[in-house]
């Protein structure tokens, strides 16, 4: 138990102090709070936190917006441009309100430099829009729409709330004007030294004329960053009056000036500046570091901010084309802007988290906290999964590694430093109160026997040729320990077989017990989990692990023989056939204790006490044919893994069958990409429980389709009898996948978690930049 919560003894993969303001000044500040619509913090354990909230006032009040919630029902939001380092441009559509958030960072001093925000608010009726028009810093979908004023009546009032909060250390001092307007905040923290945050008066849309506004401010003890929305909402009062010259007086909700502490004031302090106005209007906020004062050319606001934004936009567009070449490939401007937005959403979803995991130790009733840890990572979804996921991250880094290799190496090192003394990395990282507040309780605990696909190795294999040797040398002991942990804990019943641990234990509740560790959750496995199982996908991941470890060892001059031997054994096509080829199914498959005749049926138990009403009926599994050891008949993504990770030789006699399955509309082929489970499978689009809809049972997922494109691209260039067929499938699949993801983004405003195999419509959570942003590499044909 102690070893499970003890950090690995190897030297850290990330050198100590490398995230600080002196070691990495350009990355010290960032939009590292991806779960809020707009906010920034530093890469430090007790960061200074800044953010934006807004409230549209209506006859029945309004909804306070702060953290990204699917239930908010926003028409769209997301980064149009974000380079991961210097600037970002985001558009948010909330009903008839359009917010454009922009930020620019400027280096200087010893504490991460300065930064400035600009928030432009407009209110529009979407009916009659003529389409996309260029804005002041890139595409801004507003200019050709009819303004709300033309519909008659006053524009609804809008309140924008800008806040700054400390998280356990540092001091803040409000600077008030006329005792009502919070004009600035001065403060100091250990990592930032002294600083000044200035809230400039709002301007008209021209950027030159002042805008009438009402002001409120809040000064309160912080109840914890995860409760800031609750604090502000509870501080609102409807007693305030908005009275613009020549306009009718209107009541609005405003925060009261001082709020007593909800908890321990030592946890931190919140200062909030509320501006209430009639859109349109522009507001700017500047952060100025005390140590950058000597070399500062002037305040980064107004025209100076506009000029820097335009320079960053031009540099971003040039770098994007140099990196991905979509213009050279003939993609029209709308599709290029779509790809820029997909990359930007992934970069804008970088987060910095600090805290500890809760680990369930075998044989102990109570979970134990893991060690304090920090994680710099991309996230799958700002609304639904704003935290780190191990198997997602490798796919994220395939794209980020092309855009910013040093940034990607930094993230991979953060992940490997989460390893415990056993060589285990928890599959889901829930670090800190803000992260934990977004997670259902059943997913908080991390189980020490559960693995996750080592997709970081995919990214590392791409980075390996150009990665600095000191970086690789720091990683090697941890990668070796991780590989050894897999071999020790996920071994199968026979040599060179592997089995995912941690499958659902209550078999009677599920049509097919889930396998969360595999990343493919409800993908059908053996109906009755047992030690005899052999999981095909895990075997292929282990072959990848051996290949990457061998290449890394050779690069470092370390003994590579054992890894090369494991790679050859795990890639042996004859042995792969013997263990996983199912002749009766005509495909590769898992093996285990399986019944093909299972279903869900409503059952009502007899009352526990005679005369009492029976309990509620339950939907439970019915097994109509006893299980037996056999191959599992579930043609889908798992069946393709020897192709996806390119274990099959180009002349393999099994390759034609896999290509046939991929191209068969009765099985995996759709106009939108490869579906996850064959349409003729008995599990196709079947619910797993009453409350558990199908997930990996037919939907189209971009990450696996990307691996398919990558593999087909390789087979199309290798000598072999399937070369022309692979090239043909590659072109068709790429056209279908890219075209559908683009159309759904154009029509809905979002990248989605997965896509319907029958309509192509986005399903699951949104926005889901995550691995769906791999569409950029598919467009660029960068594998």
C-alpha cells in the first residue's frame, strides 16, 4: 500500500523548477483554466487566478455564466486562434449575445511578463446573417447580421464580471474610484512578485469613445476556487438601477460591495469588478508585472493591443501554413480556418493542475491520497472532461508535437512524473478542488490494478528522432518501469498474451461488463470475465511499447536486446494467428469465457416481507446459453489493431480480410468514417444497462480513424499485394472523415466526442477538441 502512493525513485523526467517564471517565462502565464469560458493562471501550485463571468439581464433575471457547462446550451464557443503561448482569440455565442475574448502576453522582467485582455460584446439577431466576415483579428461571425435594436425595444443589459483570486498565498489590495468602481488591484505573490491588474473603463465599439456603464465590486474571502460561481451568485442583489443619459431607468442584478467569509479567509481572497452596460462595448484588462516596469514600452491597451494582436494573428497563420501546408494542398480558406480552430481549441485546452489522486488500494476499505503532484496537460473536453486522461493524452501529443515539440516534451515529462514506485500511472488525473468538482463520485477513485493504453509512446516515437538526448535519458528509467509494470500486472494466461485488469465485477447488471482500462469502455469483450482472457489490443500496445523502448535504448547506448526480442515475438505474425485469429469469424479477436446468447430483461424480485409491495423491477442480464472458452465474435476496432499499429506484414494473408471488413458497409464502412462495431454485430448500438447508452458500439471515433489512415498510408507505400487497395481505401476514408468533421463543425460550431455512423451528426460531449483535433493531421496527411 505504501508503494502505491510513493513516487517513483528515478530522477524526475521534468527538471525541478522548469515550470517557473525564470526557467519558462513564455509558458508561465496561460489560459490554464480550460473549464472556464475565459480565465488565466500561472503554472504554479498556489496560482493567482483570473477569470470572466457574465450575466444577461432579462425580465426573469438571467443565467450567470462562468464554467463551461453543456447545460448552458451555448450556440458555440471556442478558440478561433491560439498559439499555446502568446495570444488567443475566442468567440462565444450565448443566445443573441456574441462575446469575443482576446489576450496577448508580452515578455519582460523576472515573473512571466505582462498580459492584456480585450472583451468585445455585441448583441445580434442571427436570423438573416449573411455568413462569415473578417473581424479585427481574424474571423468573427458577426458583421453581416441584423443588430437587435432593429427589432425594436432596448438592448438587454449585460454585466461582465472580471475577477482575481488568490489560492492560499499572496495578498490583494483593491484600488477604488469613487468608492464604487474597482479601477485596479495591486498585489504580490511568491511567484509573481508585485503586480498591478487594471480594469480600464469600457469603450464604444469604435474603441475611441467612452461607454456609459454602472459599476459594482465584490471583496470577499474565497471559499475555494471550485465555489467562486456560487459565491458570486449568492452576492447578487436586484436593488441596483442602470440609468444611462437619455435612456429609461432599468433594474439589474449587482454584487454588493463586501461579503463576509464563507469559510477560512486564509484560503484566499476574491476581488471582482462588475461592469453593466448596453452592448455593444469593449472592455480591456491589463496585468503589469512589477519587475517588467523598467523595460515596458507602454501599457498594452487600445491601439497598442490591436497592433500586437494583428502581428500575432499574421505570425500564427504563417506558422500554421508552414507546419501543415493546407493552403498548398488546396484546402479553401473556410476549411483552413476550421483546422486553425481545431488546433487552437486543443492548445486553449491546456491546463495546469495541482493536488493528489485518491487511490483504492486492494484489500483496504478506505482510499488513500496519492502524493502531491502537478500536471500540465491537454484535456479532452472543456465542458465534460476538463482534466487529464492518460490514453487521450498520447493522441493529443501527436498533434501538439507537430506544432510545438518542446511543449509536447514538457507535457509528456509531467505525465511520467506521476508514476508511483510500482511503475503505475493513474488513468484519470483529478488534481485539486476545481477538477474534483467536475467529476461524478464513482470516477474519482483510481484503482491501482487498472492500466490504460500507453499512447504516450505513439507521440514519443514521433518526437524521438529530434528529441534532445538529456530529455530522453531522463525519461528512459520511467518508461522502462512503466513497460515492466504492464508486463508484470497485465500478463495473460499464456506467454506473450495480455489481459486488461479491472473489468466490471457485477456481471449481472451489464449486457457486457465494461473494460475501462482499455479506453474502449463498453466495447464487447468476453461475456464472463475470467483469468483465461486474451485481449488483442493490449498485445498490440505491448508490441508498440517494445518497439519504442528498443529504439530509445539504442539511441542512448543502453542494452536494447530484450526489447528487440520482445518486439519480434509480439510482432510474429504466425504467433499472432495462433493466439488471436478466429477462423470461424474470419478476423482477429479476443479470447475468453464467452456466451453469444445474452440479453437484458426486466425482472421483479419477490417482496422481502410478505404483504409488502415488491421492489422496483431491474433490467438485468439474461444468459440463454452457457459460456465457453472461445473467440469473442465482435468485429470492430479491436479486430483492426494488428493493422492499426502495423504489426501485420504488408504481404500478410490476413490483411485482405481486414481491408474487406473496413470497406464493408454491412460491417465497418460509413460515409463518415469507420464505425467502432460492425453493423451486423448483436451488440451494435445496444445499451449496456438501462442508464448506460452505447458508446464504443457503432459510433465513429476520430482517434481510431486517424490510426487507420496512418496505417493505410503506410501500407499504400510498402511493397505488397494490397498496396493499391490500401491506397484506394486511404483516399476514400480520409475524404469521408475530414469532410464530415468539417461539416459538423460548420453547422454546429463544435468538434464532438464521436459521430453517428448513420447521419454523421456529432454525439457525446462538446466541445471535444481532444483527439478529434487529429483531423488537422489527417488534412495535412501528416502521419
